[in-house]
């Protein structure tokens, strides 16, 4: 597509429920990143996929968070047993291999609210 | 751990004036820096980047300055316009390719 698409744009869930957030990267972009942005804060790195390499999961805050990328394209971020502190905007970005340059293109994010 | 930080959380300028947004970084191994603009409800948008082998780079109405000695980065916006109102983030990477972001500066342009 023309840009990075994320769905849903907004999600309200009850504490303890599982949620899935979806990211459709730009066609042909081999690298995909997930970030989390709390209110008034910068972006916190979560996970990075590059081609067929093992993902860099070093930013995931707990084992309740996981992500997969199927067929090198669409990615799903799953949060199990959601907690109120998980409330944030979850941003996805994609880039060509290497990522440097203007290649990081971000989606508009999914705003997650845990009540 | 390493961090990227900003000196001012909010900057208010008059339309037509020049704006300067500052950023400090602590990782001396950082070799690539990017400035992003984020408008309300949108994802960050690339503005300009600079590599560590440069100390200045210019774009359209924007200039990025890099001082590696004091690990300081700045974004200068010339003739600031109302459409420039947004939150600006600096970000850095050491080639690990996952950017590290600062907490952002909100730029408010007064008409």
C-alpha cells in the first residue's frame, strides 16, 4: 500500500483480556518495527523484524507481549492479560533493509486503553 | 542505560521567527540521528537526518546541527509557520537499526 496501515485505530479493553494489534507495512519493506508511546512521552522500542532473521525482541517489557510477522509482511502484536499500564499508542514502522535514511515510515498507531 | 533527552518540553514562537529545538544524547557510539515531527493523532514523520561524519545538514527551511564533542543535536526551523506546530523528536541509532527516541518538544507557533 501507499503507507503503513495499522488496525484498529482505537481499542478499549478490559483489564485481563488479550488484544491483537495489526500492522500492514509498505509493500517491499523488509524491516518492521513496533514502538509504544505513552502519553506525552517518546517512543519506546518493542520489537524489530528484518527479513527472515530472528526478531530482536529486546524491547518487549514482559512475557505478556509477543509479536509475529507472517510471510514477511503483516505483523501482529499480541498483549495477553492486559494491565492498565499497557495503555498507550502502539506504533508500527517499516523500512527497506538497513533502515537508515528516510526509510522509517510510521503508521498512525493504535490507541489502546485498558479499563 | 543510554538515553536521548531534550532540554525543553515546550517551545512557543511567533509566526515568522526561527525556532531552535535542542536534543542531548548520551551514547557516544551513536552514528546516525533523525528528527521527526509528530502531529496530533498521527505517527512520526521524517524531517531530516544526519550522520556522525557530518556536523551540519540543510533541508527545506530546516537545518540540523550535530556537535559530537558535547553530544548535542539541534533542529533549526526557519520562518516558522502555524503548520510547524507539532511535537518534535530526535532519535538516534548505533547501527542496531532500532531507533532510540527522546521524549519530545512541543512547538507552539503563535500567529
